[in-house]
């Protein structure tokens, strides 16, 4: 065994790669690029506190059109949707994009068309801000992390459609399952806290145009 720093010793010059972006993450702080990888899925959440009663996204007049638009835009921008759930005042999408520009275009178009469907906004008839914050997203590792997030999106769908009782959630739990520990990567646990961030950052940088 080679000599080196103590197990999980933290180097202040090394920062594990950030997996989350948007929502209330870094609210009021300097903007940074949204983390993503073309080889890993993203869990996306768009939330609107205005989407209730006549503006609920679950209304029969809206729900089908919103999902249809999401899947049509996914085909247009080469985004694969693995799971989708409309919970009335927020939407979950578990998807993977082939490139950063494609993902950016998909997210912008979907957020815009959904707001127009619900509010009836159009050119010459603007509506105040519909979405609460920037869309939340988190990079999802394949395997246990993916299964956990997929089950959470399915839970939201079942609760919205009345197939299971609603489980109250608050704070960070509204975003879904938390990311794995920072030293866990798609390739398993590393014996050194120093190695995991470096390797994850290299792979994500290489995979993302």
C-alpha cells in the first residue's frame, strides 16, 4: 500500500463536482454552468406556486397537451425521456441529452410552451412570471441512484393520479432523493477522498461538449 494522505483527508484545493443546479440551490449567489453529462441522465424539476386551481397543470385541458409537447420537443432536440410525472404544481422529468445545447434548447422550449398552455399567454398578452425559480436539475448516476430517482418520479405520478396516498414532503425532500455521498462515483467508492473528485470531474468534462 503506497504512502499518502489519511483516508478521506480533505484537500482544500479540491472540490467534489457539483451535481445539482437551479431551484433554491445557490439562490442569490454567483451563477455557474449547469452540471451535466451526455452519458448520464438528469433529474429535472420545474415548479410553479401559481399552478393551482384553474392553472393546475393536471387539469384535463392541460395535462395531455403538456406531456405531448414534452415528448415532441424531446424528439426534436434528441433528448431521451426515461420518466415523466406531472404533479399539478410541478413537473418531474428524468432524461438524458446528447449535448449541452440540445438540453438547453429542450428545457427552455418546454418551460415556455408549458407556461403558455396553462396561462394562455401569447404575444401582445403577456403574463407575469409563471415558474418560481430556475429549473432544478441533478446529475444521476446509473444503478442504485437511477432506480431511486425513477421510483421517486413514479411515486409523484401515482400520487397525482390518486393511485397512492400523498406523502407530505418539505425542504430538500421536494427535489427528490439526495445525491450519493461525494466520494461515490459511477465507478463505485474510491479509497481516497482526493481521487474521486478528480476522476469524476475529468469524466464529466470529457463527456460534456
